[in-house]
């Protein structure tokens, strides 16, 4: 097996990173350091690698480890058969491509009964070997020698020999690579509707007669076609030019002109059609699916990051409303910490239409609880409820916000919601979630399975393990980049903090409940099972607002406190003075504080943190007003209206324009220039102006444009 240096060189080559940075990153990961911790607090070791680069190193290392395990399994299997030579062992050891490794193993792989194995049992392998040499001797005459009780005639003898040759062709590495090359250059993906499925599969009508080069097929289209195939609506084929590929294979195997060469050519054609083509087609389907998955997961991860880092309103006393028609609007009152103070229901919309009573109730609640903001879910009846609130006389100005409620119903029925509100029903929990999303989107959205938030594309069709890994990584990254108030954070939010997990998160909450709010970061070490390693990983991401030490409310890590104290001492001031007085910070010469462990990258971060202690990087929530349109019927082509981007895909962006249906700005309509990736132009929650291009009332679709706006 290769040494560690070989793995380091391979990871460095695959990630495009220097070998030293890769080695130090792997060393930190093996010691139990998390990606956010390494990216933030170990810049000297990694050369300031970011979270994406560190994750790439981790992923490539995992691939090589998995490959090493596969090699061990293959070597054991071949050795068991008594066929493992030194040359073969070395070849396997020197192979680091999973596909090439499986090609080497293919001839030794234990097979179920095949046509070739049946032919071998009948003693036809010598005939196959003879035909492959393509002698001048007539093939029929050569086959006569193999007629037996089990092989009644020459036709069956030749058929058996061809079956064996076909298997040899299939197991030959050069042949497989030749076919792979054909697929890589010219494979086409074709789809057609399954017989009798035209009506049932109407939504896939674009793919009823479809053909496109595989390498040009974008991920969203590939995933849509595959979903249509999974549902039995479409028949899908991935193939290169069969005639040309078979011709090139035959040239590789048959160079004679006699009847034996004809038998070989026939065997090669059969091998391609029956064995090689299906095998390589599966391979390329998997490769293209993996690539489509990566792209779709990347889009989802990017959207999720933007959603989680949405600007919070902050700690305000809030009325939150989960709108509805028949069942009414659920109204909850939350205090500054998001605790439930009161709940009720109002029925301003049809069929009850008691608008006067609804306004009266809302005004009374606003006065009684000194409400500072109102959050209205943007689902069914959201627009009408928003209008109701704006037309209610509260006696003073109260900001009113439309809140994306995607996934609120999932949360309300979840175990987390039952744990938080065991005595309340799902409607109350859903309304609470809407209010808390306004106050702090990150703290609330981490409680919901990211797939239910509605910002992905084909998220149920991609590799679910890879999706979960990627989204968990995004959540962890967002939680740690913002920093968490340890005295108000929920158990679920704390779970995502670097170095913590469900057990430690629960222990922190329990300790806080018994001993009162944490007074310092150092006090965290008293939490049961909070060891030195967990403290090291977590402390920098946990904030204590009221601590006597002002550094406890910053991203400065406790391990760096002595350096900040030394800076203050050298300037004959306190740490608090350093934070409050920019003139003092300007006198700091960072080079004086460089040590073997701490270099300029960390010192620069410390100085930046002293400039903005405890500052939330997300900004603050702003009100937004839609145009005066109530439904899709109110839209006319040519109208220009304001909207908020609520989903970005790799084929465009969806925009909430204040009606039930989100409109699509196709990638070609995002700007007056060519746009390769919509994420380069737009982002989630961005406020935009859009022009109505086309309204399809039947299908409930709205086409929009941002060109020239």
C-alpha cells in the first residue's frame, strides 16, 4: 500500500493546494478539529485556507481511504483464487483511479453463471483461443473438432466460442477505455415517452421526443429526465455512435480476412451490444448524475447559506400571524426572547369575513404587549392578511414584515416543536416559528430539515447522503460565522457550534437553567463533559454579552486573550479601552506580537474583532412593500413590479411578487449580458424590479424579466 506521502501528493494535486497546507490540515482534522475552527483559528498552519478548501481536502482524503479499503478487498479476493502475482499486486497498489481499479479486477471478479461460463464448461475455450488467432483454417472445420454430447453441432460450438470471446472483449481494459472515449466524446442522451403515458406524464412533455449531447445537458434537465424515467413516464438512453464504436473495436480485435476473423468481428459486435455498452452506459449515467448532483447540491447550499444569513430583526416584542381563509389566522404574541406570551385566532377573510373584529383584536394586542413589530406568513391568505395589518390603526407606527413561511408546518409537527411547546397545537407552533424567523432567521431555521425550506432544485432526486453532508456543513458554517449567544441559544442551535453536539448542547442548556446565565467563557468548563478539546473548538464561537471580560463577546479565542492583554499593557490601558478607542488600536504594531504559534493572519483577525465587538455580520431586517396586485389575474404583460428573490436555481431565479405564484426570471432574462451562473447576478432575499413577460393562467406560471431594470 502507498505511504502517506503518496496520499498527500495526490490530494495536493487534486485540490490544487500546496502539500504543506494539505499535511497540516489533515493533521488538525485527525486531532478532532472542526472545519470552522481550523478556518478561523488555525490560519498559520493552513496558510489561511477557507472552509471550502478544507472540506475539499477532507473529502479527497476520505476518497483515498475508501479506495485503500477497496484495494485490500480486491487483493484478498484475487489471492484467495491463487492468481495474485507480484506484478498484479504492484499494479493495484499504484492505481488511484476507482474506475481503472475495477477494470483491473474485472477478469478476477466472481461472476454469476454467464453464457461464457456455460461455454467453458462445455470445453469451448480452446476453440475461442484458436479463433482469436484468426488462422486461415475454416472456422466451421475447426469447430467440428469440438462437437460432443453437450455440443451437438458446429453452430453451437461457434456460438459458445463467440460468447467466450465477447466476455474477453468486455473484460479487456483497452476495449473498455475505447468505448469510454466514445461515450466521453459523443454520447447522446435521448428520451421518449413510454407507450400510453402521454396524459399521465404531461408535465414531462418537453422530453417526450428529446435528444442532446450528454456533456451539454445541464444538471436541472438531466435530473428532470431521470425523474421522468423513475416515474415510468420516459424511456431514456445514453449512447455514442454505435456503428463507429463497434467498427473501431473490431479493428482492435480482428485483423484477418478469413471466416475466423468474421467470427471474432461477430463476437465483438455482440460484446459491445450485450456487455460493454450497457456497462459503460451505466458508468456514464452515474458520472453525469454525480455531476448533476454536485451542481444541484451546490445551488442548494448557496441558497441555504443566504437564507440562514438573512438579516434578523433582533430582539423585539412581536405579533406573528399564520394566515388562513377557512380556518382563520393564528395570532401569537412573542416577547423579546421569542417566548410565547399569548395566542388567539382572528377570522378576517371569507367565509367568516369578520374584518372589524380582527383589526380590533390586533390593535388591542399591540397596545397591551407594547408590540414593536408584526410578522405575517407569506403562504395562503398572506397577502390579504398583510393588507389587513397595514390598514389597522395601531395608534402608532409599527413595522410590518412578510415572512417566508416555507417549512413552518414541518417544524410545527416536529419533535423539536413538541419539545418546545408540548401544550400547544401545530397552528400555534407554526405562528411562533414565523415570528421567530423574523427575529432571528438562523436560530429558527436550523430547527427545520433544510430540504423543507424550499430553496433547492430537485433536492429529492440528488444523492441524499451527500446532500445531508453539504447542508449540515453549511448550517455549521453559518452558525459559527455569526457567533451564538450562549445564554439565549436553543439546544438545537448549540448543536451546530464547533466542537459541541447534542449531548454537550443539552448539558449547556441544563447548566444554564440550574446555575443561571453564564458570566464568562471560562465558566463553560464547569459544564458536564466539557473537556479541554471541546472548549478549545467551541469557545470562540460562543458569545457572552454581559461578561466582565469584553473579549467574551467577540470572536477572539480565549487562547489569544493573553496577547490582547499584553497589547493593552504596552499601551498602558485596559482591554475595554482598546475596544472603545480607535486611536489606541492604531498604535498597535502587530509584528511585535508574532510568535511561533500566532502569526499576522490571527493578529489581524484579532484587531478587526476589537473594532467591531459583538457586531452581527447579517445587518438588520428591512420592510418591503409589494405592488397593489392580489392575484395572478391582476397581472398584465409589460407591468413592472417590485419583488423579492425567494429561490435561485441554475436555470434562473424565482421571484415573490406578492401573489401565490412565484414568477420565474429565466437565466437569459437576468441581465443585458450573457449570464453563466444566476448566483453571479442575484441572491436570495434580494429586492428587485421585474417586468411581467408572460402569464399562463392555466398552468399558474408567470414569466419575468430583469433586463433593463
